[in-house]
C-alpha cells in the first residue's frame, strides 16, 4: 500500500454519530424557513404563543428532539415535549421566519423609541449625564 492510500483512510465507511450527549433541547432536522422555540407548558404560555401565530411541532415533523432515551415514550402526531425539570414540560413550537422577523422589528422599534425619548430628556437637563453606546 502506498502512503497516499493510507493517508486517505477508508472509503465508503458509514459514519456513526458522536457519542457526545446532545442535551435536552437539541433539535435535528429543522426547516430553515421557520424559527423554533421551546415554550414552557405552564400558565397558558403555549396557547398565548399559538394566538400569536406559533404552531406546535409534532413528533412526525423532525428527526430528533432532545437526547434519544428509552424511558421517554413517543406517539406519532403528538406534540414534541421535553421534560425541563421540577415536573414541567416544554413544548417545541415554530413560526414562519418572515413573521418572526416582523415581530422582532416591532419589538426593536419600541426599544428605539424609548431610547430616543430618554436621550431627549437627558439633553433637556432632566438627568445628570447619560451615555448610551451600541456595540
């Protein structure tokens, strides 16, 4: 065998997944056209997000959510849920990326308006010294 053949390594070998644990909130096979979030299933938070355009992700939609565990049963078509501790579950939800970006822009507009008002009040002498920097 030549040095080049040895350096290339085996060809056509099946690559096995890493043995490193993925973590509870690992998600594989996400659609790039959507933004995903885990929402704690308490105090009606899932229902509130659903009213805002978020959809519950079902088990049939993704390859894997969280670590693969034998003690966590799965039902096709059921919501993707992850135990997050203290007896609570989080539900995986998604929203179209363009809607998500619109929501983020609206939130940022409120922040920008408040910053501008604070700066204006500082310039009028209502505060001591004010410096706001963005990095």
